[in-house]
């Protein structure tokens, strides 16, 4: 197994991409500390994996004491910490017209500052284990859509942090830091967002080819499969890298205006 006996913290691990990463890592032999805000799905996940291999800590990552609590829970439960997956994210729609300082603060608190604080708290133990960090970003980090301004800014900052720490932490502490930027992924949360927007329930079966050349959206399990490589020893000394996991080149592609509303 590719992650045998490694101890991995996954934030936002109760649902969506985070849940798929937890499940895939468990299949590869890892011990998991799952963080999230959804108690029932989190407990269900622990039962699925087994309490000897997984533990759950429901906590708001923006609280200053939580990063250290997460690290200590990993040490208490499994005796070490080999990897951190910063997956938790806050998503909201905003444009130049309605983005407020309060929204920007919320976005950066969850999407940028919390990952930084967790890395900072975990660094001594990751260094001891010669471990790694995997940040889950978004292709919107490159520029983003007009209606995802605040979200895109926060993910752009996360990507810069990955590049910066990927160099410094590997040279000084032996800790690799990398990032994957998923494209459009069909999660339960994405379905909920579209439902609130009044889109038909089967919308994801009719996505235009320009947005989904494969005829479908990405699955959370496909992002999880990629995550395993970056968390495993197969990654070798690769650090400070950002990989887009999307169906088409996001940078430089100008979508027809009538399609923007479908993203």
C-alpha cells in the first residue's frame, strides 16, 4: 500500500473532495485525522474506516487555537504526523461590485490563513517525519471567473504560499509542499449550489462540451487518486509544484459570454 502507516490530517474531510481523499488514503493504508464541520458525515466516515485507523475533530479552522489542537490530536491518536492536506474551503459568489472587506476577510481566513497556520503548527512534526503538505486549490487561482472574485483571490494567495514554502520548507526542513488545482468537480455541495440557483436537477448531464470535453465533470475520486501521488514517497523530492487537474487549459481560454453563467 502506497501510504502504509502514514498519519495524514485532512481538513474539510467530511464531505466532497476531502471525503474522497480520506477514503482513498485509508485504502492505501494511512491513518487519518479528519477535520470538518459536519458531525454526522464525519462520524459515518470514521465508522466506515474504523476507529483504530481514523479519528474525527469537528472544529472551525479560523479559531486561533484549532491548528495546534489538530496537531496534538494526531500525536495523541497515532503518535506522529506525516502529512497535511489543506482541503477545507469557503466558497461564495462575488464580483467587483459586491465584494466587501468582510467577505474578503472570511475568504482569506478559511482559504489562506488557516492552511498557513496549520502548516506552521505542524512543521516540527512534519520535519521529524520528513513529511509533506498538499494544498487543494482551484484553477480559479490563476484569474477566476468574474463572479468568483473573492474566492479566486484567496486561492491565488494559497498558490503563492505553496510556491514559496515548497522551496523554503524543503531546503530547510525536508518538508515537501505541493498543490493541486481542481477544475469543475461534481460534489454534493456543487449540486446544492446549483439547486439554490434554480438549475434543473440533471444539469450536470447537459454541460456544454466547451466546459466538459469528456461529456461529464470531474469526480471527487479522481482528485483523490492524484492526491495519493503527492502524499506518497513516490513523489520523491518534488516540491513547490502546482498542478491543474482540469479538462481544458484554463489559462488564456476565453469562454463565450453566454456560457459564463453555466460555470
